[in-house]
């Protein structure tokens, strides 16, 4: 089989692969145990506190 004969199969497999990947990401993000962690990350831009100054790193 040459590449032209495999093209329809690869095209369909590509769609299935991305659907499976998207479903996995949705499952991982939307599961109840991770809700609080993602909510804390989503609130970062809305915080009113000033960012902390970075400490210079010391090399030993």
C-alpha cells in the first residue's frame, strides 16, 4: 500500500485521535476533585494584592 491509499484511513484516525485527546483533557479538568485547584488558578488575575518582590537567588 502506498501513502495515497492510506490517506483516508489516516485522515479518519487523526479525527479520532484529537477527539480522544480532547475528551481526556475535559475529563481531567472537570472532575470534581480538581475543581478547587483550577478555581484557585482562575482567580489569580482577579486578586487585588500586589505581587511579591522576587528574592535574588544566591549561589552557594
